[in-house]
C-alpha cells in the first residue's frame, strides 16, 4: 500500500522563481527610491535655509546686524539659540553654516554630508527672487 501524502508544499523551483521575480522588482525600484530620497533631502535643505534666512532678517531688525557679526559659524546649537530656530542638533544629512564676513554678501549654506556633494546656498538680505541655489555634484 503506497503512502499518499496530503501535505501541500512548494517545490524548490517555485521558490527560486519567486525570489528571482522579487529581486528583479527590487532592482528596478531602487533608482526610483534613491531619486525620491535625494529630492526629499534637497527639500529639507531648502526649507531650513529659508527658515534661517527669515530668522536672520528678524535678528537684523532686532540687533542691527546679521548673526554672527562679521564671522562664520556652523554650530547648530548657537544658530538655534541666537536665531530662535529649532534645527535638529544631530544632523545626519546636512551641515549648516552662516557666513557674515563680507557685508552685502552674507549667506547661509547647507552642505551635504557624505554622498551627493551638494551645497545649497541662500543669501541675505532677502531680495524678492532669493531662493536657495544648488552647486556641486548631482544638483537637480
């Protein structure tokens, strides 16, 4: 009397086909995911630079000069305290710096940490067309 098994299972070939299909789909979607991540990081930098620009204008109205007065800083806690901002203290993607060493061309910069090499810059005093500008590799 032969043993008849009622157990249902997948064959090795079926499992390998599913793994290959999932791998192909993942490899096709990876560039899309990477592009979306880069666009999101760019938006984060531009948004924070616009906040810094507005805070610099407020600081100048209150103190009569931009922060830091004729120097450069990239200490986030000092920027947050003096400009009354809430930038994340531990920046994984961007470092921010303020440069007021040359009067009339004051600027705030966001520099990409790690891959990408992007540098977003915005100048103040604010002009009606001032928007963050990108330089470096991989700019949109």
